């Protein structure tokens, strides 16, 4: 009988349980179909592909999807309308929101789409907040406050829920944020979105900003929720989002494969996996490989072979020692053990499995396992022939190559 799971894995991640473990229920906002498409290297998907992605977002249990910025023009209005109608007609659980500048001209198309389709759409109205942005744009605070109040009031008057988004929040002065937040909440905003627009933040910075905002809200309106929107310029998108959640953020924004402007947004796939492993969510993630594959194909963004969890090599090994441990676990009839003995992420969590390959670094156990796993009897001549070819190869052999060697050796025998 296998020992208890807690005896097999000593979890140093749990040594300081408060460090990255959110106490409140977490929500997610998928930005793939809007902010993700701002990447200069993506191809914008067809409406058919956007609908497929929307359904996958829903399957993953993501609460909200940003379905576009209708103020950008008629083409976007057409797509946003179709996506909104799909949510309603297919009775998807995911809710819709739309981006808009703090301008009535941007918000009005969202109002019209919501009324036409008969679907509530949250308005995510945004304005820059950092001093560097104010200087570049020649904005002063009174002008920013007027834009904020006018935009939020208009949306609320038209019956839409508002999330107020301060771009570049992680480089904004707290005195400016207080004034902007106060104006937005006074006009009816129900969420504040803190943005690491330029990927400036560290985990400590993200947590500090969220804690400061939460403390300020406690003295103003505790019912207003906090969103976190991160970017990956310093490679910290995932850990910043987790730190923000642990500090009190209610909803986290991310994109499939981390697509987005410059080096991209927080990767939704990696974020979901990490939060599930932390025990913070219990979403069914078996659709994650399909979600990332469809986005990769539709946006023409290749998935690197070593990309976490959904990359081709995420659960492959051709190394003798590593493979032997996995194989021994399988021989014990213990799938749980085999899925974790050499993997920090269980492949089964995302609908995949551990893969044993045959190549120059393999052992005999790799060859035996591969042959038996593919319906061959692991007879000595076949094992020897495959093993010899593997050791002479500069890379892992393809399945077709191993099949050819095994069949040839069997025929020759």
C-alpha cells in the first residue's frame, strides 16, 4: 500500500501558507480576444475562431471575457455583437465586458450592443494614471477627473456596470490614484482595475499596491472590488498576479499563452495551473491544451516545445534515470505516483499523460516501455536493435522511426 500523499511529497511551498494563498474566492477575466490581439505579431482570428475560443473560455470556468473594444470601429462592433449574442443564445456561464476609453463615444457602442442583444455588458473604461503618462499626453488632473466622472456617469445612467481602469497604476502616485478612484466610485464604478501596463511591478510591488488600495477602499466603500491586470515584460506576470490575489485582488486578468502587446500579458493557462496547484481554485483544466492550441492556430502564435504544461515537451522524457522512475511507478499500478515522481505538474490535471521517449540518453527500460506501450513484445533482438539506433542518434527517435526498426527486426528474426 502506498504511503499517504503528504508523506511522499514534503511541500516547502506550504511553509509560509499566507505568502501566495488568496483568502477570498477568485474570479478571472480572459483578455485573449481584446488585449491579447494587441500583440504586433498575432493574426486576428475570424469570428468563427473567436466563437470557438469563447466556448473554451467558458469550459475552463473563467467568469468573464473581454470581447472587444467597439469604439474601434464597425468591424469590431460586428464581432462584439456576434460574441455577445453567442453568450446569450448558448446560455454560456461566462459574462461579457468591453474595453472603452473614458469617452462617451467609446461607451455608446457598448450600450447599443447590450440593448440590441439583451445581454448585460460590463464597461471597462480606462485612462492613464502615471505621471510619466500625464506628462507625455499633456494631461492635468482636473481634466482626467472630468473624463472619469463623465464616462462612468454616462455608462451607469445607461444601465451598465462599470469597472474603472487606471492604466500604469504600478507607476502612479497614491495621491493621484485617490482622486481618480474617488471620482470613479462617486460616479458609480463598482470595480477598480489596477494595471501593470508596462510590466514594471515585482511581486512585492503588486502586493503593496493591492493592499494599499484595499485599505483605502475600507474607508470609502468596502463593496467595490479590485481587479489586477498584469504584463510580463520582466517575466513576472504569473507571480505578480498570484501575489496580487494573495494581497486581496478579487479578479485576475490574463490571456491564453500570454499573448499581448510587447512580450505579452499574464498567461491565463499558467495562472490557472498554478492557482489550482496552490489549492486556490478547483476549475476543471482538462480543456487547457485545446484552448491554447486553438488560440495558437487562430492567432498564428507557435507554442514553444518547452512551454509550461501545454508545450510538446512538458510531459516527455527521453532520459534513462527519469524514465525509469516513471516506469517503476506505472509497474506499481499507481498512476498518481507516475504522474508526480518526475513532474511538478500532474499531466492528468490538464488531460495529458507522461510520455517515455527513446533517444541517445535513454536506458533499456525506455525501449521496453515504448515497445510494450505500442503493442510490441519486448523481445531481446528488437530491444537491442532499437536501443542501438537510439544511442547512435543525435536526437530522440520519432515514433515512425522506432516502429520501422521494430518491424524490420521482427521480420528479420
